[in-house]
């Protein structure tokens, strides 16, 4: 029984397509590259086969009604063959030729781009065309093409197919089709994100686009959880740089919630531990930047100075209570993830720190992440990272001292900072001498800074009006105390001035400062300056 003209035509197209595939494969394997046509665009055999295929498609297309589904399918076949030819050219880095051929395929189906049977092919062509345009430096053209396909993503439900599927009448499983569509959509969005970054365009829109990419990946069943978490907290870091604290905290918390699922599974994962440690470092970056931003934008007199009424009692249990109380979050818009329960960010300060309570809450939360980072970045395996974490902890104490208005409380914070640095200094000398040689100058400068702060606080204690029985103290004795410590302070200024202008004698001058600090500390304590109160926050690991 003879086949119908339609089935006969389909068979001929399949035969022609199979021949084209053989020549394409030979070319990709380097077997058909000896003979080249004008300018070396495509080998003769492959070029002839492309011409044969397109001529056959044109012949079949002319017999179809433009309103029929068959016409649309043949048109898609032709655009797919042109698209495959452009990929061959791109493989040889023939960018200009590839661009022209891709535009030919693009123009062929652009009027049908919203049709479900064409939309997926259109997205593939735009993906490759935008890539070629970007490499040629035509970022504006690429951006316009990608914007359209990204914005129209939800307008139809495309049928997913490859060039093989078109000619061989095959179909992938629904699950595979959904995966391919999501991957293509994400690829187009990532390319648009890259273009925005290159152009330095509207940071807010760029960050929103990156968030949308993560949302798309969240919907994919086979997503790489670790890579997703990394991208999420990197986006959080970008929000930090832009000063968008609520979105930064939200995305860091979202990454944490995803990584926690791996931690709960109790399956050892070395890469997972590394990603957790990097998340911890990003949280520490968040805390330091928010503290720095707040200090810069806070009027000192605006911070509560009446610690007897406004400060939180200095005990270890209070830190947990602080972190268990939600904070009000004033923000115009949070870019949230559908399908993820991210609520704990509401317990984290996300606006200018203006009170000691807020400062202690943020400090307590950062302490948690410093400890987590140290679980991975140990002194044995990552000495430099371990030292950087210790310096970050020192910086946290410095910020806390800024928010404490009571002199005794300020002294307690700075003393904790000094003790931690001194312990680190001693441990490095004994355990990792090579590392100590590399960072001793920076560490000594940090110690000198803390000693200066402590000496300043001691002087303030001496200059502050006496209270109670001390009020009637002998004025001559008090004057002598002040003169003595003023002399120490002058020595310190001289040493510090030298330290800032000469890097060759840092250790010697550091030791001199330490000696002066010790003399001053002893003298202050001998004059019965009231002892400092204890600092309530946890100090494990310092």
C-alpha cells in the first residue's frame, strides 16, 4: 500500500536530516575540515547538505497553508536547521557569520514567538544570539532581546523539543521537558544579569533579577543545594554593599535554612562544611558593615547613656532572650522566595543601631557565626583565616565599646578585646610561628590600639568628678595623679606617632607601648579606681 504524499514528504525530510547529522558529526570530530568554501565558513560537504536540507524544507513549506499547524511545524524545522548551522559557525568562533545566520532564524519565527509550538525554539535562538552579540560587544541589542523573552516567560506554556524531536517525531518525558525549559529560562536570565553587571545598570533591578533566578532554581527538583545556597548568600553580600539590610538578612537566612537541611541529615559533607563556613563569614561581614554604617550615622548623644535604666543586665542568659524576641522591620520591599519558610531574619537587627540593646543583640548573633566559622577555619588548617576571624571579633568588641556609655562597661569590653588579642598573640608564637611572622605587625597594631583605648578610659576615670566619700579627697594628691598619667599619655602619643611613620621597628615600639600600658594599669589600680563590671556576652573561644 503506497504511502500518502504527506508521509512520503516526511520520510524524505527524515532521510535528508539524518544525512545532515552524519556530516555534522564528522565535522565536529574533525573529519570533514579539509575542503573549505569562501572565507572558510563551512566545509563544502556540510555546506551542501545544509543547502539541500533548506531547499527541501522550502519546497515543502510552499505547499502548506500559512494558517495551518503543518506550516508552523515546517517553519520551525527550517529555523532549527538554520540555528544548527549557526552553532557550527560559533564552534569555530566565526562570530559575525554566526550572528547573521542566527538573525536569519530569529526573523523567520519572530512573529510566532508567543505560539506554544514555537516559543521554546525562539528562546533557544535568542539565547545563542544574545551570547554572540555580547561577545561582539553589542550589549544593548542583547539586552533588548533578553528582556523580551524574560518578561514574556509566563505568557504561554511552550512545547519543549529539540531539532531531532521535530524531524523524528519524538518527545522527551514531561519531567525532562520541564527541566530543559527551566534551564533555558535561567540561562537567559543569567545572561541578562551579566549584561546588567557589565553596563553598571540599575543595581536594584539587577539584584531583583538575581533573586528571580534563585526563585526559578528553587522550583527545580534537581537543583544543586550547595550551589544555590552559595549564590543566595553571595546575593545577600551584594545587598550588604548596597546598604539594603533587610534583604541582606533575608537572603543570608534563606541560605542558612537550606544548608540546615543538610546539617540535620547528619550526612558528612566536606564541601557542605566549607559552604557553611563561607556563609558564616558573610554573616560576619554583614554585622561589621551594619555596625560601621550605624556608627557613622549615629549621633553619640542620641544613644541612651543612662545604663541603669536602659542597659540590659550583664548576664549570660540575657543574650538568648535578646535573640528570641522579634524586631520591627521597616522596609519598602523584601524579595521573598515562594515555597521557602524564612522567618528567623526578623530577629536580627536590619536598620541603624541606635541603642545598646540593639548593639548587644547584633553582637550576640555575630558571636554565633564567628564560632561556626572557627569550626571549619581552624588554627591548624587555616591559620590566616583563623587570625582574620579573631581580628573580626576584636572589631566587634570595638563597636560594642562605642555603644556603651558607662566608663566601667566600656573598659570591660575593651579589656575583653585586649585579652583575646593577647591570647591569640601568645598562641601564634607557640603553635604557628610561621603564621605569626606573617601577621605580627598587624596584630601588634591592633594590640596597641586597644591599649590606647584602655589608657584613654583610665584617664577619663581619673578626670571624672569623684563621688561619695572620695569627693573630699586631697586635691594635691588628685592633681599629682593626673599629671602622672598625662605624662604616660604623652609618651604613648610619641610612640604611636613613630609607629605610624616607620614600619621597621614595630615590635620594639609595640613592646614599649605595652610597658607604658602596664605601668599605667598598675598605677590606676593602686589608686583604687572602681573595678570594671563583667561583660555579659559569651566569650568561648576568645
